[in-house]
C-alpha cells in the first residue's frame, strides 16, 4: 500500500479520503486555498500546502502547482476526489508523466467518457442502449436546430463536457430553442471551457438509476448494485437511495452487466458510475459515465459493507478487485440527502454566510454524517454550497425513511439559509414513501414539499419569548439577596403587577407581547390570547409547558435573532428595539442581487426600453447562473455594476424607471 498520498480536493470528500487512508496507515497531504486556511480537511491531514487565492482557477485547478507539491512532499499518488480535476485528462496525464499514481482511471478512459457525444458512440458499439438524439461534432446552430426537430420534443440540451446540472436546458417548444441553446452554451463555456452541446429526447417520467462499477488493472470488472438518484432539482441530485426501489433482479443484472461492458469498452480502471435513464416500461438507456467516485457513494457502502475509497486505493496500488461478482452481497436499504446552503423558497438559490450554530444527529451504525465543515466555518461564494451528506441505513426502505426523518429533526443549522426543512418534507412525503419516483418528483409534488409550518405561529412566539426570558434570567443576576423583591426578575412593582412588553419581529411583521411573571412561570399575551408558560433552558435546549402542553425545542441566538428548531422546522424571529435611525430604501423599479455572486453579463445599457420579464443582468454563484429580469416595462435609468464585478446579496444592480413615471416626467417638461 502507498505510504503517502496527496488529496487534490477540499471539503467533505477530502475529509472522507483522509479518514480511510489513515485507517490503512497511509499519510495524507492536503492542499488548500487562502479561503480554506482553517478548513477541516487541512486540520485532519498530516501536512498541508497553500495552493493560492480563493478562486478555484487560481488554486484547486492549478495542475502545475499540485504536481509540484506532490513531488515536494513525497506523495506517491494523488486522489482527485470529485469535481475540480477529478475528470481532467491533462491532470491524469500530468500525474503519469511525473511518475505519480493517479487514483482513478487512465487519461484515455477519462477522455473517452469526458465527451458525452463520443461516449455515446462508444456505448453504441458496445451494445449499450441509447436515448434517441444527436451527439455529433458539427455544432453549428442551424444543424443543431435541424437535429432538434428530428429528435422530437421535449428535448434536453446538455453540455458534452458537463456535469452537476450545469449547461443543461429542457426545451418544450422550438420557439424556445435558440435562447435555450445560447444560455446552455454560455453556461457550459463558463463552467467547463467547452460550449459544445448534445441533444437527446427528454423522457417525461424517467428515473435516474446508476450502477457503481469497479475495474482493476488485471482485466476484472464488477458492479456493486445500483442507486436511484431520481429526486433532483435543477438536474442536480438531492436525495439518493440504494438499492433502487422496485427494480427486478433481472433488470438489475442486465443493467449491471451493461455498465461493466461500458467500462471495459474503454479499458477502465478504478471506480466509475454508469448512469441510466430508466423508463416506466422497464427499458433503460445509457446517459453518461462519471469517471470518478460519486458524491452518493456512501449509500452503496452502507448496503454492501464495503469501503469504496479503500477499493480505489488498493486498485490504484495494483491489487486485484477485493471481491468477485458472486461474492458481492447487498443488505438492507440506505438513503442519502445533501444538506446545502441554499434557499428552497427562492428557487434553491445558493446561500452564503457563517455557520454560527451547527448540530448534527448522533452517528451510529444507522446514521452517518460526511462533512467538511465545523461550527464557525464560512460558506463562501467560491465553492459548491454543500454543507454535508446525511446517510442512514436500516433493514427496510420504510425503516430507513423513518430513520432519515428522525435524523433530519436532529440536524440544526443557524447563520446560513439551508434546505433541511425541505429535505424533511421530502423524505416524509407520502408519494416518496410510495415509490412514486421520477426526475420530475420535486416539481410534481411542490405543494407537499413546501408545506405550511406545523408549529402554530402564536405558540412559536410564546416559545421564543420563553427562550429570551430564560436566557436573560441565566445571564443576569440582579441581587445577591434571594428574598429581596428588587433582586427578583418577576416584574415586581409596589402595590401592582407590571406586564413587561416584548416585541418580536417575524419577517416584516412586528408582534407585541405582554408578559406577566409568576412565581411558577409566566403568563404571555399575544394576539388577544393568553398562554400560561413554564420554561426551563439548559444550553440550547428549551423545555416548555404551554397551557398544559409539554414541548421541547432547541434554539440559537445571535445579535438578538433567535432561531428555534422543532421537528425538522425552524422559526426565526428578532427581539425588536425601536430604532430611530434612517435606512436606505431601494428606489422603485430597482432590481437587487438575490444572492452573493458575480455579474457575468449585462444585457442592456442605460436608456434602453425594456419589457416586463426581459433579462437585464445575469449573475453567477457557485457556477450556477441566475437571470435578473425586469418586473415591469420601462427605461433603464442606471446600471451600477459591470461584467465581472462581485456583488453582495441585496445590492442594487440596475434601476428601471417604469413607463408611467417616464411619461409623467415628459409631461412635466
């Protein structure tokens, strides 16, 4: 086995590789950008080297720098993780040229599968079924449009060098084709440096089923069951499970054997994933092959009992496959959800911020958390917004789902918008429990996945008041005399009782509460109702009894903002104080940045007439584009940022004077 390896990655996957390598007695070298100086993977490694500034093209994508560090540190091999350089042929070749083992397939195999169009030709020759479409070299817009007409609608435009949902567009009508093609090409060029597209028929109710394959350098190949990754948003996976529900043994075998044929057709070595579209009639079609370890590999590990990173290391060292096909067994069911810094209520826009409060469920044989962050870390605009992967296992799918729902209720984050509430609703949704799976699941069941909060708003305010009151009580000692009424915090007044006012801001709504303290608790008046409250607070855990109903919640306060966590949901409010200062108000017709990010295109200039819904500015964060559109028809009066500028969430990007206002001004002249 290797004595030292370098991990050319960051975050969760770097930590994951280090964990297995250390178990095998292998020393690990980490690399990091200036933004990751204090990152978890840096602390876990045996040694670490600075790559460069935060942007990935100046750090984690620097092939020359990584090779130099590997040679300087004496690393015998490089594990690329996933993303960044993991499927880069130049990087794999650079490793070979410098006598460093690339823990992955040969560069020729990466090249064969790196172009989705070339991959489809290879798969056709290998007898792997393909979806109808076009994957040729001629990329002229005229030809692509003709091929789109031949393919039929709906169709999918997909970047040939793409992945992770970037450079993809669904086209429902040929009227949309030209705009969709331009947007997909621009996004693909920005993310991968290659704007080439392939076209394929878009199946309306497909499932995304993928096969985990492994091949060694001795000509052996196996598949380790399959994963269902149908639950996606923006073509990116959100929830994965293994094995795929409802798949017959015959289909599993046929799909697995096709995946191994696909891998052996390109002389593959190492871990790979062959992805298929599985249709309602039981047919399946090759979609793509990812020549690396997948984000969702833990669900395969949980049902097979195998450490796939260990398999990677052993195969890269020249050892044969650890198991033959007939020795691979699956047991139970596993689920994985990706905990993201994003705003599900705002089209899943990526979020940034500091993880001021982070609590994860207890890990066990049933629950696993793979993460690269700790409390206090910052989620920046520079990298993928995934915070962690939460994985559960149990004997049956139903039990595994119950485990996941419970684990999500114990996962608490404050300081950064996140998708935990959404994941909880998703895992607990009846259609998901009933295996009604396809890639349109989230859109189809939107009403179930964005439910009205279960916690009554008034009770939430009472719980918030209890949290603030108990926290204040614990922090403030007003008297050393326990018998003095002036040392008590029960609003004592001579000859009268005093109802203490408290104002809590929820969103933009201010709520007035009146609180009367009793010897055995509080009486809280809110919205015309009176609640008897008994509460005790220990650390972040509030136990409360409201009108005889016992409840248990957790909470975190920062700058007078409280986040309460209850059964997978959270309630956010701010302890309000009158502020008589002025605030800058955005001008009517202005458009603000919905997230931190970069301006990649300004589509108009000052003085232009614009229509409602017209794209004015295109922003990018974490390699995903977001179009800023005109809310009303009008005239562009100001443009505040240029292409390439970095902007903060809420920054005013552009000002549009609506037509009515323009006409009024003209009349005044």
